[in-house]
C-alpha cells in the first residue's frame, strides 16, 4: 500500500505534511506499522503525529513509549490526537510526561476530591491539613505552579476519559472530577491569596477572616466542562473584626483568587472566576456575611436567583461556614415555586435558552440552540422546582441524577427518562470533545469537514475502530436535537394526560396535586380548571380522545407560551367540542403543525379571536391556509351581501346575514393580523371595507323598509368621518358619519326630507338593534353622527343644497377641520361626487385666517381639559392624552388647513398619507415626521390590542401587568418585554407632545 493510501486510511487530512513528519529523524527506530497502529487510534492523527515529533525532540525517551505495544501506548496516541492544547502543555512541561506511565481502566473511577485538593495545595507549598491553608509561594511563581498542577490533573483525567470503554457512561464522572479539580485550584488560589494579603494586612486579621467559596452553575452541580467559567459566591465571617475591615480583607482574598487563576503569568491562565451570580450582581459587594446574604434573599432577590441556588455547593474555603450557607438557602430554593413571579421567571428562563444567539450560530449551537443542552437542563430544573417542594428525593444538583430521581418518583416515564439521559450525555460528550481539543470555551459544532471528521472519531470509545464520515456525525446530532425537543413535550405533558385520563399505563402518572403544580409552573392560573379541561378532551376511547391524547402534550406547551393559557385551553376545549369528530379539524391538528400552533397562539393571546372562534368554529379551517386569511375585498363582500339580500327579503333575516358576514370578516382580519400576514395599514383598510359593506347593506335594507315597495323619493348618502373616513380604523372603532340626501325629480323637499330621516334612523337601528336569536360575540357597529353641522343640535340628515347653504353662511372652522376626514361610504355615486365637490373648497381653503388659527387652538385646549375622562392618567391615554392620537391628528389637520389649498398632495383623508406629504413638502422635519408617524402607529396599535387581547375597548395603556404584557406582544414586543414597551410608548409620547406644542401652539 502506498504511503498516501496509508495516510488516508489512518484518517490524515493533510497528506503532504503527514508525509514530511513521518520522515522526521525523531521517529527513527519506531516501527512504521506500530506507529500507524497508534495513529489510527487518534481522533486527529495529523495533530497526534506533529505533537509526538515535537515531544520526542524535547524528551527523546518518549520514543520508547511511542514504539511500545498498544496496551502501553494507547493513552499517548489518544491524548495527543484529541487535545492539541494538552499536547502543548506537555511540550512546555516534559517533566509531566510520566502521566502516561499509569495504566488506565476501560471503566474509569473518579479521583478522590481530597487527593486533588492536597495535590493543588502542595503545588503552592500549603498544608492541606491546616484549617486555613497559607501558601509558601506567592506572585507569578505561585500562579505558574498552581496552573501547572491543575493541568497535570486535567491531563490525567483526559486520558482516563479518552480511554473509557463508553465515553457517554463516563461523562458524569468526568464532569464531577472537572468540578472537583476546579474546586481544588480555587482552594490553592485562596491559600496563595492569604499569603499575599498577609503582606498588606495584619496576618492575624487575615487568619481571622473565614471565607467560603460557593460553587454555582455547573461547578456547583459537579458537571463542569473541560473549559468553562466557574461561577462562585463568596461568604465571609470574622469574629472580633469590624465589619468594614473584615469585608476589605475578604474582598482582597476573593480578588486574589481570580488573580492566581487567570492573571498574566509564565503559565497561561486557567479560566475566569465569575462572581456575577452574587446578590446584586456586578453592582453588589464581592463578599458578604451569611446574615447579609439571607437578608438580601428575604427582601430583594428575584425568582431566578433562588433557581440559581439549586446548584449551590461549597467548593473551597471554610467548609463549616459553607455548610451553614447551604443549609440556610436550601429552603428558599424549594419554596421558590410558590413565590409571586415564579411563572414569569420560568418563562424568562425558557426564553434565555435561545436569546442572544447570533443567527449564523443558531443551527450550530450544541448548548443554546433548539434541542440543545439548555433545553434538557431547563426541563429538568423546572420539574425539580415544581415537585421538589414536597418530594425531597428530587433535590439533586446534577442533571443526570435529577433525571434518574424524577423517573424513580414517577414524574417522568422510564423510557422517556432513559432517552432524555442518553441525549443529554451525548450532547455533553460532543461539547467536551470540542472544548478539549484547544481548551477553548465554545459550544458550536465546527463547520469544516476535517474538524467534523475529528469529532466523529473522538466521541467513539476505544472498542470502535471505525472512522465515521462527518455526515454520520451531523445526522446523529440532528436526530438527538429533534429527540430532545420531542422529549421535552412528552416529559412535561404526557404525565398530566395520563393522570387526567386515568389511563392504565406503565408510563408516568402524577398525583392530582403534582399535576396541578406542574400546570401552575407553566403559567396556568387555575390548574384545577385546566385539569378538568384536559380530562374532558382526553376521556373515553373515541378517535377524537385518542388523537387529543397524542397531540395535547405539544398543544399544552404552545398554549402555555401565551399570555392567558387558561382561557386558551378553555377556548380550545369549546372549539374541539363544537367541531366534534369533524374529519378536517382532527386532520389539521394532526398534520399541520403550523395551523395547530397558530390556533394555540391566537386562543391564548386574544380574547376577541377566542370568543369569535368559539361561535364560528368552522373558521379554524383558515388557520391551515394563508390564502384563506387574505381579507375579502369590499367588492367581494358587497357581491355576497347582494346575493344574500336577493334570497332573504325579510329585513331581519337580511340584516342577520349582513352582520354575520361582518363578524366573519373581522375574525378573518384579526387572525391574519395575529399571524403577521397584514401590516397596520392593511388592517385599517380591511376593517374599513368590512364596515363599509355592512353600512351599504343596511342602507339598502333601510330603503326597502321605508319605501315599502314603492319608489324612493330621495337618494341618501352616508359619508364616513374621522378615522372611518381615513380608512384607519381599529377593532374597536365606531362609524363616525354624516348623512346627505338629494330628492328624486318630482319629489317635494318636505317629503324627501321626511323619507331621508326615516331611512337614516333605520340604518342606525338595523346595525345596532339586538336580533333574535342574538348574534353571539358580535362587535356591534355603532353609528355616530355627532360630526354633522351644528353637532347634536343639527338636523340628522340634510339635503345637498342645505349643506351648501349652511357652509356658505354659518360654517365654523371646526366643521371645516372635521371635513378633512370626510369620504363617501355608501349611497348614490353621483351624489357622492357632488358632495366632494361641495366640501373640497371648505376643507382645503386658500388661506387660514389668524382668528381661525386661534379658534382651532382654543378648541384643542378645551378638548384636552374637558374630554379626558375623570381620573385618567394623561400620559397613558393614547387617544386624548399627551402626545397621543389627538395631538398627532390635530397637528396634521392644522397643516392641511394651512397648506392643502396650495398643495394638492395634502388633500387626503388619511393621516399617514397627509404626514408623508407634509414631510415631502418640508413642512415638518424628517425626524419630527417620523416620530409623529411612529407614535400614531403605536397608539393606534395599542387601541386595537386592547380590544383584541381583552375583548374590551379602551383608550388607556393598560396598568395591569398581565394586560400590558398581552398588548406589548400584540404590538410586536418579545415575551417579557412589557416594561420596555411601556417605557417606549411613554418616551415617544413625551417627545411627540414636545413636537406638537412647538408646531401647533408655536411654543
């Protein structure tokens, strides 16, 4: 066999370099067969060969081990091929090559933590038997000695790990020893720090300060990585010293630990000692007494801090003080699930699983990505916190022990627990092998084929001679990630279903109390009610019940992600009961994940949509097809209404169908809006089309009623005003209108006026009067004609000639301003065109007199003082409050009155179109225009969100945290960002008010 083929067979990537190194003189005397047999064991034969040559150059005696039989040389080749960084360590310190002399076992045992502690303390000449060891070395010499001893221990562990028959089985042992080794290094660093502090403070005072180092996170849990920050908390106690002086010495000791571990020295630093999990984080003191810790936890701590304490364990320093700390905080951990804000904290934990992942890294993440280590750890820790309050067997720190305890206690099914444990061990093994190569902190799957080939070999045990292709590695990893995601749903929700449905199963079943506790932790505020809904959905042996038992583990999770999972689950139950065994519904839930997830999302986030779906369950079918969610055009709705009216001559029957069509289309628009299929402008236009079609239908029915089969004496025109006229309405908008009529040829003015009054009275009644049976969940369209000439004191309907006479003789400036939003909505097209011709000169004057400007300003000030509801916070009223919709619209309308006579681009009923023209004409600066635009859009979105989320119309930014969270999500903010959303709106509205006052009042 040629050399090139042998190199390929052995797994080399760089054949040229491999050939050159094989010819190195350092390898003289080593049988090539023996050498290739050893290199074949290496995960990276390229790295193993190059490091071996460099090591023999430094220490020629190593040639004998490299040439020895495989039983003796295997650790050498496995280590050099798996860790370039530890190979470099041995090159720097060839005196530690005796690490290969010890025989390794295929079933490695953990090193005694006490032995590790003694070794590390001895490296800095400290007495391990002393209650407070003090090092005999200080400064860079001590740091180098400590780090060298640590890396010696790390090398020994890596050899045992790499030679383990089953690396996955050995993973917990390796993680535990890595944590013990880190604890020993911190113990030695503390001894060095004591010696260094004694040069600054009185040695007796230093000796009087008892310091305990509490390990947190993976170190506390004894499941550390090869390279990782070590999270710690420092606790001190000093009898006979003033608190301030003791704290100063304690801070110096803690700082000295970090200096010994990671500062510049001849031997590179180990890792960062991270104390940011301490009370108050970076802002808090580095060290505290135990009473100070407990005082903080009792008064100020957030829920996540108690969850972090789940892993707390004394790793160095004063053991007795550490034990007292552990004993004091443990009850706080297990009571945390009953604390206010626990659910929100859990949801924040879940979001942190994927937060801050760069998009380019998401698919490469082993730790943070979907189906990664954090998913496993989140699931296990949450189940511990929920059930560990009453079951002490679950109070384990490390993940693998916790999975076993949850399975033994019946909280996780045995098969699921075994699969979850296996997936976790595999992912941790990947992480270990990636980090071990260069001892760099990374959690990313490598992208190069060579690196993936190395990793595919590195995760195999010594009994495997294969060298898998990178595709096999990636395939196994992807399969594991999918398994983790599926297992999360099964582990969390399947036992709930088994309990609810009283199934006879070998799988996990929970007590009613445990099931309710689990639901409460997920955000269900009425766990008993939730269990009743689950029981109703899954009881029996029907096909529907069987399918619901299969799907609910996933659906419950999606519902729990909403703002109101209880309401979502109730609505889901009602929809499911209404649709019964409908084949398309069950098929959609089973076959369309997107549709099922969208259903859960809308039911748990929108009261309006949930209410409408409960009474129109057939509309659920739209969720699986985006085309079905496209709003029906005005023309399409009007054509359908005409068809319905032609077959239903009775006014009540016709209006029922017209109002049902409107209810249906509002639901369609709301679902499309929630699914991100429509932008805000498209929502306003679609809702305006729906209202227009309903008003036009009501007008035709009213004309038929009043004419009673005879000829009409007059044509009636409905003119939309306000936001309806601008086609910028929301889900809670009324229909502001004016009515115009024109007598038919031959009809007298008096009889035409009388008929017009009758028609408009019928229009309002037909749209609002209760029907029998009632239309459930209808958002009744209220018609408001208060913007007509003379307001409430004026005639409800006028002829076109009457309008012309009124505007010529008596029109006030507020009426011209109101006409800026006037747009024909329903009625005769010729009359509509003539009305527009009539009002255009009035609403778009050539000039605006100073007296009119003063009057507009006076009216606006009066509106602010009189129309704001009593007790309402002006900062939170999005319509009439400071910087709200009214401010933006009045400023835009003032500029239209001043300039539209000269600039046709301003002649629009849309606030947003007018604002665009204002910016284009440079009547306002770009920054001011954009601020007004953003604030108007957010305020409009908030008004709609109040209706969508709560089912109630409101012009106030919610004060309730739950409602605020719901509105924030509807406005596009991420879960948990309600406070950010609130501050954003208040800040924007403050700035908008400043622009308004400057431009409107000239201040």
